[in-house]
C-alpha cells in the first residue's frame, strides 16, 4: 500500500448551522405544511376521492365545498411544486459539482437510502409517498446539476409547459368530438380508481390491519405507475428549475426586489384565475371534459407562477428582522422537513387506519380534516424548535445522514 492509499479522503459533513440559508428552511417549512393540507383527504378517504372529488361520501355543498375550494385554490400542487424545486437545491448542496467524486458518491448513497425509506413508507405507512419518486428522479437530475442556470431553467420550463399542454389537450379535443365519442370517453374517465367504488374501499380500510395494508399496497402500486408515466417528468423539471433559481440567488434572497414584487403580482393573478376555475368546477359538478380541459388551464399553467409568488412573498418578509423572529418556528419545522413529513403520515394513518389506530377512515369530512391539519401544524411548529434547541438535526434526518455519510459523519464530529 502506498502513502497515497493511506491518505484519508475528504471529510464530508452535513451543512453546518452557520451555513444554512434561512429562506430555504422557511420555504421547506411552508412546503411540508402545505403538502399536509392537500394530502389530508388522501389519508382519510379513498384514493378515488382524492382524484375525483365528486365521488366523495360527503356532498360538496356549503362548508364542504368551501373547504375543497380553499385547498385546491391555495394549496393543491403549489407546495409540492415548491418542495420539488427545493429538492433540486438539496441535490446541489449535497452533491456539489459533477466533478466532485466524493460528494457525487455521497449523493448517490443519500438518494439510494431515500429510495429504500420511500418504499417502506409507501408500502407500510401511506401509499401517497413522494420520497421514492424524488430518489429515482434525483438519480437522473443529478447528472445535470453542473449545467449553467440558464440551461437548467430553459429545459425545466420547457418540460413543464409541454407536460401541461399534453395534460389538457386531449380534454380540449374531446369537447369537439362527436357526441357518442364524448359519452364513451367520459364514461371511462368517470370510473372510480378503486374496483367496487368508494364504499368498498372504505370497508377494506376499516376491516383490520391486514386488509388496510393490502389496500394501501394496491393503491401504492397504482400510484407508482402514474409516477413513472406522468409525475416523474414534471418533478425532474421542477428540480432543475429549483437548481437554476438557487444558482441565481433567487431562493436565497439575492434577487432584486422588483423581481419578487413582479412574481407576487403574477401569483395573485394566478390565484384569482384558479379560484374562478374551481368555483366553476363546483357549480357544474366537475362536468367532464370541461373540468379537465378549459377549466384546468389555470391549474396547469399558473401553478408555477403562484408557487414563485408564495416564495417571493416569504423571501421579502424575511428581510424584516421582526418577521424573521416570528418565522423562526417555521424555519425549524423546515429544518426538520424529513422528520415532519414522515411523522405527518404516522399521525394521520394512526387516526384513520384500523388495526393500528382509531379507524376513522371515511368518517371525517373536509372541514373536520382541516382541524386535524391545523392541530398537526401547531404540534410541529412547537416541537421542531424544542427538538433543535437540544439536538443538531431531527431524529430521522440523523438516521438518513448516518446511513448516507457512514464513517464520514463520525470523522466530522
């Protein structure tokens, strides 16, 4: 063995406390909280209800309709979009440039373990897991992390726009198809994703732990197929956009104030459009193909501007010292995003699964689910600062980093 062989490699360390970007932690916190608001229905009711709200066992009228409107106008896909962009940033922060062999190996280990955790989370806790998707897409996107920001943004936006066009174009075409073709296609679109319909899905989830696990595994399998065909492309594109925005300094508050104000204004226009669309969907009973075509345009094409408007507002608020203090619990929640995301699943499935919880599946409407969401938000905003006052990182962050860094984490101290 030569002296060169004996020389220890570079010591790889998690991001030090002083090197963290407050804006990134706050945006992660917003992402985790917003994702829960959208996922709550997926925890408490069948997947088919999540996809087609008109199948809900609770009529979408009055406060129930208002609760749906709030989630789909202000939250739906906005915060997972934000979280996907931030995951792209994490690929940069962990992996560095492609030429960095040691950090590239670390990034591959980190994504590999994330895939394992994602499979366990999806099969054993909740089918709606996003971690496996992030890990698999991350293995592809990491190859482009050294691209200049202009190329990352151009490719990312191109893929997002193409995906949006492909999503609405078939439904716009159906509107102009012969009536018999419309009827046949719409009949297929309206079929529940769960064989036997919503009542059977609820019965299976309330028939004990074995039945709930089997039903969850079937839903997980369906979702993985959709992830490969539909979600992976958009997710990867959003990661690339996040990388570009980080390299330009947008996500760390270094862009000009006018840029943030312009995006806030554009986001407000997007919210108004989306709110109008969702009101039409409710008024027409989600009539297809219009609900997936002409009244889906805002959702498809304005979600990203709305998300960037949210991010811009948060970044501008951080510039005020008083607001920064108020947002500290949110930053701590974001610093423990991995732990808080997984504990949301554990808490919610404990409430709704039979065999390992209260068995409330299919029993709570959307208004009642908001009470669950707010309670979990409050709990995590309290416990995250308390935990981080004593420990360097969240408990599941520690497990993930221990698996990823191995001996390098020990050498880092």
